C-alpha cells in the first residue's frame, strides 16, 4: 500500500542523512517531492535517482535560514505542483559547545537554521496547505529538546524552541485541518553525527541507551511517514521520541 499517494511533500535537508532517507521512503509510498538542501550537487543526484524510478521531484538549493529562499521555494513548489500536503522541517546544524564556549556567531547560526528555519517553513508553506484544504507538518526536534546534557547550548536551545513552536502551531492551525507534530530523534547514524562524535564519545553515549546501539535514519523516517500520512489524521501536537530508550530515566 502506498501511504502517500497523490500527496506532495516538501522535505528540507534532503541531501543526506535523515532527510535523504525520508525522501526515498516517501517516494516509495507514492508522494511527489520537493527536496531542498544547501548542498545542491548531492541533492540533484538523489533527485535524478528518484525521477528515474518514476517519482515526480523538484530539487531546489535552499538555505532554510533565509526568508527570501523560503519565498522562492514556496513559489516554485506551487508553480510545479499547485499545492503542498506535507512539510518536513528536517534541515539542521549541530554545535556541541557549552554556554561559555559558544560564540555569538555560532549561536546565531544554529538558531537561524534550526529554529528560525522551522518557523519560516511553516510561515510560507501553510498558505499552500490551506489552498489544498489541509496538510501535515512534521518538525524534527531532538531528545536534546527534552533533556539537558551539559553541552550543546545553542543546539539544545534551538531544539527546545522547535518543540514548543510546534505545539503552538498545532493549536493555531487545527481548525484548518493542518496538523503539526514533532519527532525527537536520539543518536542516529548520520553524516552530521559521524563528524561531531568521536568513537570514544560514541561508546560513552551508547552507555546511556538501553537498546545499546545507535539508531538508523530509516527508523526516524518511518515515524515521519506516520505523521505525514492520513493514518495520523486525528493526531496533532503530538511528540514521538525515537531514541532507543535514552530518555526513559
């Protein structure tokens, strides 16, 4: 069964990691896609693979922290497909520095991508969902939006903001049949995590995870697919933690 047939989905940060996996899974389930990323070269390779398999794909270079980029993406998406049913605010950047070690430039960069980018996505894509009679927004937060770590000050601040922003948006748009739900991944095997975490740090991290392994991008993508599909039609403002049990204690 194709769970997203006749739906148009926009996925940010789709050139690698969770975003790429979400795009591939959505294609398998019948969605037409707008995939965006700042890395246009890798994005175009993925787009061509999906197009060759029969998926309708629009690939756009996109800095999610830029309001003008969001306006352009929304305009091109409407021109290509006429509507958007699903928005996945997946693009993000990571900083591991603590409160004092974080520079103002680093703070602003992380907040602008993770927090402002999520808000801008909703601001400019909701009007296209409204024209379609409703839609599903899936915002990617992090378990670091739920718990403290003693590190990653800007990252945790941004992901905590995504959590509460999602809840207020869910309240604002419920009457228009636009649902907003949030995914909270734990440690996931992505290029971003591989760069940020040493092998030694990974061992320490796994000691916190009851399932004793790092997660797979596909395990996040299936959670996103549920929120994106009509199977979750009665679900909004919800939080799905996919972390191997990290946040149990």
